C-alpha cells in the first residue's frame, strides 16, 4: 500500500491533491490513501474563520481553499479527483469550524465521516479504528484530533481542545484492542518538544498501544523522524505545507509510507525537484 501523508494544509487542499497526482505520475505508482494530520482548514463559510485564519487569508487566498473548492461541485475539481482512486482522511486540528464538524459527526455512526461535497474527504473520529485493506494487505489507523488542554480551560467552551467524549472513546479503545499500526494526530505528545507542551492523551496512547508510526503536525517545527520514548514507535513530525519566503514548500512536507505488513514498511520524505514548480503563482496552472 502507498499512503501519502501531509500535516497542516490550512486550506491548501487543492495544491496538496495536485502534488499527490503528480507524484503518482512521476513515480508510476498508485496512491491507496492520503492522510492529513489536522488543520486541514475546514471552514465552509468564510464568516466562520477564526482570527488567525482570517489574518493569513488576507495575504494568501489558498487559506480559503475548503470553502472555495469543496463546498459546491465544480467540473475542475471533479475532474482532478478522478485522477485519484483513493480518499483523503484527516483528524481535526485547532483551526477548523468545529460547530460544522460536530453536526456531521453526530449524524454519523461510522468511524469517519465525509465533510466535502464530493464525499472524498473524511474526518476520523478520535479513538475509533480506521481499517484499510488492499490485495490482502491490512493496516489499522487511529486518530486523535484537536490539541491538548494545557490551561485546564473548559473544553466545552473551547472546541479546539480535546473533548470529554473523545477522551472516553480513547479509554474504551484500550479495552477493545492493544496494538494499532499507525497513530495520526494534530498535536504532539506531552513534553515531546517542550515541557508542558503537547497532549497527555497522545502520550498515554503511545505508551499503551505502541504503534509503528506516529505522524503529527501543529507545532511549527521542521520535519523530523525520531524514536519515541516508548522505544518502539517512530514519531514523525511532518512539516506544514505552506510556502516559504522563496515561494517553495519546505522539505519534509510530503511523506510516503510504503506498507506491506507489520514486518515490511518504510517511510520516504518526498523532496523531488519537481515540487519546486508549485509556487503561489503557478500551482493553479499545474
């Protein structure tokens, strides 16, 4: 299985999909799944943007990507999606319209639910197993969305923090299954980069379930892949997919996981030279 991973997109969903399609052509491969680590930028209505997103959108219109391209069908986007046979799954970040997502999640009894007009982008419910299979190859993925509540604020009043029902789902998961192959989160585990920064629930998950990989974003740090303190998991901080001052994406913003089974798997950072062709001025025409 070929699984492509991105971290924070902040609305740059269409550029990411164009990169995925180009990767298929350049490598002569088929992607079986695209995974995104939160802060997709899920705002169906610009009026619901938070202050940070609104500020960034004033200088970079790609922050408007979800509302512009994924709320009303267009032949351009539909044609693009036909070049991908796989769906996109993600977890919630802290910069999303959580009221919109709450409504969709509450209506769904499935472990993930579609959020776009094409039914190709799915949000994973925290603490629910996502299972994928291709030609006898199996992989299990769990997601933990939002960020840690470091200030002990009321989670009900601040939707960017992990919610009590999600904490309960994680506790229930421990009773159902021990090992899970992949953990996808937005935040990092507690104390991963700095003391008191990160999410305790992620730390607990890593210590108990010991996945092979933990992929995450959020922190603003550059790409790195290091052994977790549980001495089993490889923790992978994926760089945010945002244009740098020179008009290119940072190294480590696109990662390919090649997965056969629990014994054969590897990750590759995609830093091919053609990625530099996708600039703020050119990406629409690529």
